C-alpha cells in the first residue's frame, strides 16, 4: 500500500482513496502561523521512500499551491525519495493561452511553480487542453473521468439519445463518448466574448426536437456554457438535458444558477471537494477514487480523451 499525504483542499477524496484499500493515510499537521503563513508538519513516524501527495488546486488556489510545495519539501526532508503528485484539478488550466495581448501564459507559470517541488510524476484529470502536457518536464498522466460517466449514463435508452458537444473544444471527447454509448452526437457553435466572458450559441449541427440530450464537458466555472447551451437546446425542442462534467469549480452562486437553468440532471466528480454549503437536488457526485487507485498502483495505460 502506498502512503498518501493529503493537503487541505480535498481530504474527502484522500479518505476515499484510503477506503479503496490501496493507500494508507500519512500523518500530517496543516495549520497557519499567527501572521497567516502556512505551517506544515509531517507527523508520520515512518515516511516511506515512495509517497503520494494529493492536492487539488481549487479555490483558494494560491494557498493550496504553496501548501502543496511545503508538504513535498517536508516529505523530502523526512526521508521520501520519490514523490508522486495527484492534482485532480489543475488550477489555472483554463488559462492555457495568451488570449489577449499583455496577458501571461498562466498555466505554464503554474507548471513551472509546481516543478520547483521535488515531485517525479503528476496525475491529473481531464486537462482542459492536452497541450498543457508540454509545459511539464516531468511525466504528467492525464486520467479521464469519462469511464464514470459512461457507466452512469450507460443505463439511458439509446434510441432517443444525443450526446452534445457544447463547443469546439469538446468535439473530440463528445464524439468518442457518443461512440462508447452507441448514441448520435450534436455539435453546438459557442462563442465567448473574451472581455465580458458572455457566452452565445450561434448554431447547431442537427435538429434536437424531442431528443434526450447528454452534454459532456470538462469543467464548470461560471456555468455560462452549460446554462446558455441548455437554454438553446430546450428552446429548440430538446426533451430533457443531462450533463456530465469532470470538474465543478463551485464558484459562489453558480450552482444556484444551474439549479434554475434548463438542465435536468448534473453529474460531476470529486476532483474538487464540494463545499458543504452547496446544496442541490439536481447535482449528483461520482468519485474518481477508484480510477486513481487503478492507475497509480496497476500502472495502467492512462486514458486520454
Ligand atoms: C470550454 O472550453 C470548457 O470546456 C468549458 O465549457 C468552459 O470552460 C466552462 O466554463 P464556464 O462554466 O465559465 O462557461
């Protein structure tokens, strides 16, 4: 069994990994000094030479990034020689381009910062853009939560089912997903204003009247993509709309907007911990714990969508 040391971002996923029987939880104390600086102390009596650190770079991203680096340094000084990082949600990964002149290539900066920590290998889930892998010099394994969605939505009747790709970036994943389910696919033409962030849907590849729609996306941030797309689809006659998204960033107020949207069911994973205050009847959670356990211990070939 591998020792896992958990940062404070997603202890419920760390606990699930321990429950899955492949990991043991390493002792660690996480607190802060009175001036606000983070304080980390490894309390584990016997630190293995190969260890795993789990930290999602969710909000507050900068705090979790520093905490991650401190944990890795503390582990190295406590005897670990090989550290594998599990960062289920790679913060800043939406900033994967210089969108407007004068902007940084933010995710490259995060990749550089992460690699100042003594890690040998990094696991993440459903990267926003596979080109991000090129920003890392260490091996980056991009796992996918799609098998969870295939299993969960596989129960739906196929005759009336259409898998929807909300934008150009989702086309490949949605097409593969539709093939796995044995369903047809519909593409939407989404435009986002780079300054306001407003989303508009400008077209659709086929009629959706009376169809059961299953939309697959990598992440929910402002919720604008899903809200506008589902409204467009319902306005064009779709019968019901289900969504599978790997990462829910739980931006304050967004779940409420999603609850009031045309979406009938929203399924996300636990790459980011759900805040206890986020309540919703539409929201279902699937855990990526088993996918991590299988991949990290059995050295399975990672699935990339
Ligand atoms: C777009 O390229 C992504 O796949 C997501 O659709 C998008 O980032 C979701 O962001 P938001 O929830 O802010 O529309």
